[in-house]
C-alpha cells in the first residue's frame, strides 16, 4: 500500500509530502494541484510498466517542472510504500537539458491500479472490448472497458461490506446492479459483449444509453472499478497476485452528473471499498461525497485512522499549500480549513440575513 508521496519541483508543488492512507481525499479550488498528485502517481506506474513516465497529452517532463525552481534543480516524484520506497528523478543541466534517472532501488511490481479520469465517456451506444495482450484488470481511464471488465468478472465474489442489502446475491454482477439502483431507484441495467466486433453494450430500462441521462453512464465505471478491485477474482492466479501486491483505485470527480443523494452514496461506496482492502485516492469537489465518507466513519464502517483529507490551495507565488484536517470517530473534523467545503454554510449565512 502507498503510504506517502513527496513532490519536489513538480508543477505547482515546490516541496510537499502528503500522507496516503487506504482512503485519501483531495479537495481544493480549481487548478490548485489536486490532479497533479494523481498525475504523478500515474507517471510512476507508467514508468514501471513501460519504462517511460510521460503521459499522452501532458507534454514532456521539462514542461512539468516547477516554474520557481532554478534551471539546474532536479524534479523528483518519490513514492513510499509499506515495505519500500521508489523514486523518479529528472535532472536538469544549466542549459535546461534533462535526463530521467531511475532510483537505484528498482521498482518491484506495483499494486494493481485502476484509474478513472474526470473525462469519462458519457452515454454511448457501444463501448470497447480490451484487445491488448494480457488480462483486463482495469476499466480504462475513460471507463471505455468498464462493461468488458464487468462481463469478464461478473461471477467474482464481493466482500461482505460491499454486498448491498438489496443485492440478489454476492457476485460482482448483482452488486453493481444494486449500487446503481441506490443512485437511480428501480433502474434496470443490462449489458453484453460482441467479441466479433470488439464491442460492449448496455441498456438502461430497455433504452440505449444515449436516450438516458449522463449520470448513470458517468457513474458506472466508478462503481465497477471500486467493486471489481475489491472482489475475489475467479482467476485464482490473478487473485493471488492481487492479494500480494494490493489494489489502488484513482478517481477524479466521481460525483459528476449525480444528484446530492447519489453523491453521498458514492462517498459511502468509496469508504466501504477502502475498508475492504482497496486503496482509494479520490479528487472531488463534492461536500456530499465527503459526507458519505464521514457518515461511514461515524457508523464504524471505516476507521478514522484509515482516512486522510488533504485540502490544497495556492500561495501568492502560485505554489501549492496543503492542509490536512483529521477526521474523528464521530465523523467530524478536528478543524475546518477556510474554503474547505464551507460554501454552503457561507451561502446560508447570507440568505439568513434580514
């Protein structure tokens, strides 16, 4: 499990270390550094798997260096795990040239990771089937493989905490349906694949997704990623590897297009997944989602010691500042940073004035 990340001269982070727990929530104003934490983790995983940390569409490593750093200062992303540390270091010359240096401590196999970006595919007539080499162990960053993943893993067994009380059984299939129904009561969800065309498809209440709202299509990959990573996989060899290496789910704005009750339900699902052994790092703008996590802590479903909240802002020089209030067993925070999900209270105070 990841226990921390240290960002040195990486984008808006001049020198910051964040503790990472089974459930880590990143909040803050737009463009303050939340996504950069997730980007740094994705770069490390890509470097481990492919030997190249650059991500499509994000430019070169040189573009990611903190603008306040001296030309020759290095840019470093260090990740800390329970049993080891790994580091990705980019060294710069005075002329601005750079080279990537791997830490001498070679990276062992990292945890299974599923990243679901804010840029998810909305309602579509069809989704993709995974045609790459190896097994499918993630839903795709846009959620494009969510239905293919579900079809392959539908008989996997969900852990007790994630078995929805209204689910017809303990399999992944039944629990995906039940959690969808919590967000949209009585919704009828069906799915299938067409291997000859490498396509997957869904229907909602008998309609194609393009004839339904955005909420369910946007939320489905999030639900499948959380439940799928927590489930006991039918493939015993893969399950053994997953147990040994651990699992990590990175989520960006899982609350998108959901009503407040649905956002709270997703927060609760995130908390239960973390309590079931999946490490979840979530970026959010939703106080309802955060409340779902806080309620799970108050109900004793998730230990406060397994939860980290980080609120990021920018100082006058454009560098990221991190405040980390701690959640207590009653679901309350030990202090409430200014600007941290307090807009509702501010609005109500204005409306209450005579």
